[in-house]
C-alpha cells in the first residue's frame, strides 16, 4: 500500500474523528481514533499536525478513509 502525507485540518476530540488535507491536493479524507498508531492516544492529535497514513475504502461507502496515522 502507498503511504500518504497530509495535515490535520479538523479534529473532534470528544467524538473521536477528524479530517486530513492531503499534501499537494485540496482533497480531504476522514480518519477515526481507531486508525491512530503513533501516538496511540487520540487526544494527543492536534489540528496542524503533519501525519503519514494509508488510505483504505470507508466501510460505509463514503469514499476513502485514513488508517495507520503517524505524526511526523
């Protein structure tokens, strides 16, 4: 699988999800707390963090979703 890089543009800590804007694109993708790897604690993620991740199909059919997030 290809690794992507982007910046967290929105995060809803209490609800456990957020959105990432992909580098070199205006496209945004969804991520969920369960897809976070390093740091493992979702509360440590902030808007503006640069992250690397994998993309997979959203299980609800809403496009792509980021998994395996690692803050860089």
